[in-house]
């Protein structure tokens, strides 16, 4: 199993550009989520999904959209990039209601918005 | 906010010493987890402790949970330079969406050879 994969690893955008961060998992996990990690702030939840066709907002959803058309994929779209969105983005997935709630993280995407 | 808070923010020790990190949280939980993050990498799950457990061991890791104080501690015994990383606690929240976790800001552990 590849686990949780994220592309790209690095990205530089100009203010106002849009882009999609890709996330895929091959573990048949129901739950998928996106976090951003900023220095001194820990991980903050952006959006999450409990299954295909179901998404909801986390703590910091503004400026981001998600969709979940398949169990495997959970892309994160930046609609109009702003410098405040410069961060490291992590995708994570887990089973729901299993013996553990362990989340499996991808390697991250480091995004810089100029 | 349910977010856990780790203490201390940074810890620096010599190889062979024990490292203790603490986590406090605000609302009732079903379980608490500890994750590790090496520099520039994603988080990796270390250990989970359920609300009806008081102590759990895994190799050189020992986790305790005190639900009356809403706190947990992670002890790494006989630390090694390879243990250098950031350590995060994560809690769920009773009544919250199944699967949703709340992360603290982490403890940066440095182990000197």
C-alpha cells in the first residue's frame, strides 16, 4: 500500500491564482481531512469528509473548497490564493468506528503565496 | 476550543536521559493519541490511550491519562538522538464528529548525542 499520497510536494503561487492540492489514499478509509500547519500554531483542521459525497468545514475553512467524489481522493482547492495561505498542508485519513482512530498522514505540501 | 496544549514547548536533553511531555485538554474525550513529526515530514501515530485506561506502554514509550485533571503525559525512556522530533497530542471530543481530532501545538524535543 502507498498509504496517503499528496501532490505536489512544493508549490509557489502568486496572489490571486488558484490551484488544487491532491490527496489520495489506498486504505479504503472513510474519513479524510486537510490540515494546515503554521509555525507555533500546531495543526488546524480546514475541511474533512466522513465518506464519498459528504464534506464539512473545520476550524479554518475560508478560502478553501473540497469535494469527495470517491473514497480514495480528497482534493483541496484554493480559490484565490493569498499570502496568509502560505503554509504546509497535510492530508490525513482513518477508518471510522474501528478499534483505533489512528490517522495516517501524507508527507505534506509546502505552499508559498507571493 | 478542545485543542490540547503540550508542555513544555521545547525540551533539550542528553542521550540516555528520559523525556517527559505533558498535554492538557478541555472537554471530555473518548481517547487521546500521541503523534511524532520529524522535521519536514508528516505526522506518525505513536500510541493511543482510551478514556477508561490510566497507563499504556509501547516499547520505550509510556503514556498516562488522568481524566479528572484532563491531562496526559508521554514519557520516552533512554532517549536517543533519533528521537529528536516534534511530539503532538491529539484528542477527540465526546459529542463531536466521529473521526475528528484536535491537535495541540507540539513539544519540540532535541536529544543531544
